[in-house]
C-alpha cells in the first residue's frame, strides 16, 4: 500500500495491512472457497478461486518482499539532509 494513501485508512486497517492479516485472511478465504466450489461441482469458480489464491501467495511470499527490499535499498542510497 502506498504510504500517501495510508493516512486515509482507518487505524485497524493500517495495523492489519502492516501485519499482513488482510492478505492472509483473504488467501485462506479464497482457498476455502476453492475447496467448497470443487466439492459442490462448480469447477469454473474453483479454478478462479485457486488462481486468485496462487496469485496472493506468490505476491505475499515472493513479490512483496522483493519490492520491500528494493524500496529499502533505494531509501539507503538517497542522500539524507543537506550535503
């Protein structure tokens, strides 16, 4: 979440985003929806839910840490204060 939009979010949502609870909860919910849909025979919905679950897991475990480390490296290279 961009830092400039964080000030417009409620406090509980900011804390949940910081700790990844929203992303993790959505991943678990989508995986459950995929399992239930598969069990009930809604294969198209199960495929969509599994694809969304896979995307969220990949974003959480692979892309987000890389983005965060790139942001931190860029912030370290930036000069601090007057030279």
